[in-house]
């Protein structure tokens, strides 16, 4: 009986240690994720980790508890990752029956490593298999200022940067592989085999379109600004070189109609969403020529809040859109064309600009400068804002 009682007591004590370790691991996991999330906001890592672990009953310095925060980690597979944050929680456990085998307390330690969110995305290619889903070639340049590029394609390559082309971004993340990594500058690294990024507008649809007009609209250079009101248009809208078209605030449905803006033409509008829709083999698209002056800004409220261009999810995959105005082309808000093959060149990258691109596939056809400063427009976030637990 003494042997049986002793064995049962020792088993209970070991079980208690395992329980403490499990609880301590939860504290370390939550502390690491919270500290990494705080890092994204520029907050103090140690204070955040201490506050979170204390909620689990492990306050640093109390009851022999030690909470250690390391960036980068001191051990494990992420020691060379300057962004990774390691949280270690330890507390020696006093012996009971096991004191028969030794007098020193039993150390119980839990460890976790998390990566901070590396900023918001401003380019997302949704196609799951295109090779590549994002193509930057020739001498084209893609500059994503303080924002990320994502590609959901699992292909090799998912992102192709060829020739003398270059990509600069906060972070590049692809589900598949990257070709031309030496031509990419990414502050927070190039990450392959990531999980697909969710479509931020998957549950957003514009209101039902109103009755449509079939008339074609052609704007010629006549020395004055021509205006257009929101509504549904089944006839093509053409803005010729030297002409100026101003769009009143509201939603414009292009039902099987094309928007064509020639080089050196001008189109402006605030609080505007262009919805490209259609049926059968007739779907609306857009074509913007080089040096066209584009200044379109999305609504800040309503069903299409933050969306300056919206593509019907029923249009054929690979529907061509050409937005190649260059440095004088500025869209304020999200260009959401989830079934389109977008050829893009535009943006001047000013500190107040806001352009996000969510498309099926993307081909860069010139130099593009995009910066996300979208707080005023309320665009949807591309990518997670929460840190990721990796160890």
C-alpha cells in the first residue's frame, strides 16, 4: 500500500506539472501574438507581453515567474529573423512527494514565437493557379510604398520579375514560388508558401442597377469641361484626347459598355464608383491611354464605400482591363476587378494617395507608384492585421 500510494501521489504531482506547463504555454502563445501585434503599432513589446501573461496568472517577477521577450529569438529556427518575437514564460515548481528524489524545484518553461503583421496589402492577385499571377518584366518598375504585394497562385512562379524590372515593397507574399527574387527589394522579406489571402470584398455587391440608356457618349476637345451623372450606361463612353469629363458623385454602371480614355484626355470625379457589368459575351471594360489625367476618388460611405472600380464577379476570367495612364493616373480607393486580367501603370506615390488593386491577374506595363494612406476612404484591409504564431 505505501508503494501504491506513493506512486499515485507522484503521478498526481507530475500531472500537475503538465497542467501548469499547458497553462503556461497558453500564456506564452498569447503573449507572443500580442507582443508582435504591438510591434506593428510601435508599442512596447515587453509591457504588452507582461500584461497578457499576467492575465493568465504569470506576472513577471511575482511568485518566481520570469517573462522574457527576445527580438529576434535566441533559440529555434527564427534566430536570424529580425522581425520574429520570442516570449518565454518560466516558473519553478516546488516538489511534494518527489522531494524524496531531489530537493531542487522543478523548472517548467513554455516558449512561443510570433511574427508581427508587416503592414497592409495594396496589391492582391486572386487567381489560384496562374503562372504567373503577377508579372513584372522588361524595364517596368513597381514601387509599393509601405504596403505589401500578395499573390494567391500556387504556381511556380506565382510572381515573375524578369529582365531589368524591379519590385519594391514592404513585404512580398506568395502561395507558390517567386522568379526573379534578386530584383525584389522587400523591407520585411519575401515569403513563399503562405496561406491564400482572403478576398477583402468577397461579400460586397453594389445596389441593383437602375434603368439604362443605350446612347453612346463621346466627349471631344472643345475647351470646356463636360459632366456626366450617375446611372446605367449600355453605350460606350469615350473621352478623346484633349477632352475633359467630370463625373458627379455616385455609382456608374457600365452594362456591356466600355470606358475609353485617350492619352492626354482628362476624367475626374469625387465620391465615384465605376461598376463594370454585363451578360453573355458582352461585358464592360476600361481602357486608359498613356498620359491620361485620371483623378477619381471612391465614396466614403454607402454600399461601395472605398471602391473606385468594381468588376462583376460573373464576368469571364481574364477579361482585359488596361489602366495605363502612368504618373498622371490616380485612383483613390480600391480597384476591385476579381475576374480581370489588369494591365496597369499609374500612381505618383504621394503621401496622401490611396490605391489598392485586387484583381484575378496583374501585368505591370510601366512604372507604378502606390502608397496606402486610406484611412479617410475606409477601404477594406488586404491581409491580416493580427500577428501570426509560428513556433
